[in-house]
């Protein structure tokens, strides 16, 4: 069994323990007002509800942990089992929440009946009623102080639970980001040879581009030189042809003059 599976088993064990504790507190809430001490039990009801709410908050935290851990299990069978357990937990959480609400309604009815009975006893005459009122005032004061301290501790614990859940969420986000970075690094290492080949190919293409430009410039210069040479040669031949024609014409005129002289 790997570390993730061991952690999942530990979370399941914590869930079962927390469910048992919440069920015990629900039974205590439901039995409030049945012992004949309506006022004292009414003062203890917020403490019991606070403890039950803390237990439900722990269950929500365990659901979040299981949902996060289920994504890291190694086999598909373990993942499906964790998902089924998570669905069962959600139904069990809703059932506990409903039982807690019904228990509070029952406790309020019991406390109302017990308070009515105490009121009838306190309003009665005699020394017993006076002593009972005095003891009740003392107990109420002590109970109120204890309830105030308990409520303060409960709020502190609730804040700590919320901070733990927020820290767990932040840690999960960090772990997910780390996984993404690792996958990106792995992909980069896999593509690194391709990037190196691409870089070398680009360097070769740049060198080839420069060489092609040099060849084009040299070819253009050679072509231009050839054209100029041909033009120059062509112009020279034309000039020479004109000179020859002029000489020929001049020679023809000279012969004509000589023939005229001979006739004379």
C-alpha cells in the first residue's frame, strides 16, 4: 500500500470516529430537558450544538481531503472506490445534519416543558421554593460564565478549522501547480532535441540566404558587365563600319576623278 492509500485509510478512520462523536452529541441534544433541569440544560444546549457543528465542519474537511486524495490514487479501482465512499459520506452528512435539526426541535420542546414545571415549582410557596430559587440563581450564573468561555473556545476552534481548510486548499493548489510545472519541464526536455535541430536548421537557412544574396549580386554584376561589354563592342563595330564605308566612298570618288583626268 502506497502513501496515498494509507492516507485515505486514515481519513476514513477519522470519518468514522467523527460520525460516532456527532451521533453521541445529537443524542445528548435530543435528551436535553428530560432530567428535570430545564434551565441548566437550556444553557448547555448552545455548547452541545457548537460541538456538533464543529464535528460537521470536521466532516466537511475530511470530504475535501478524500476528494483531493482520490485524484492521486494509483489504480482506477481505488479511484472508483474512493468516489463511491465520497458519495456515501455526502448522504451520511446530510442525514446527520437533518438529525441534528430534529434533535434541536425535540430539545426545545423538552426544555419548554421542563421550564414550565420549574416555573410552577418556583412560584409555589414555602422554604423549599426559596432555597430552590437561590440555588437556581447561583447555578445560572456559573453556567452562564462557563457557557461564555465554552462559546469563545468554540469560535476559536471554528476559526482554526477554517484556517486549516484554507491552508489545505492552498497546499492543494500549490501541488497542482507543481505538477503542471513538472509536466511542462518534462515536455520541454522531450522537445529540446527538436528545438536544437530547429535552431541549427535556422542557422543553416540564414547562411544559405546570405550566400544566395551574394550569388545574386555577383550574377547581376557579371550580367551587367556582359551587357555593357556587348554594347560597347557593338558600338565599336558600328563606328568601324562607318569608317570603312567612308573610306570606301572616298576611294570611289578618287577613282572617278582619275578617270576624268585620263579622259581629258
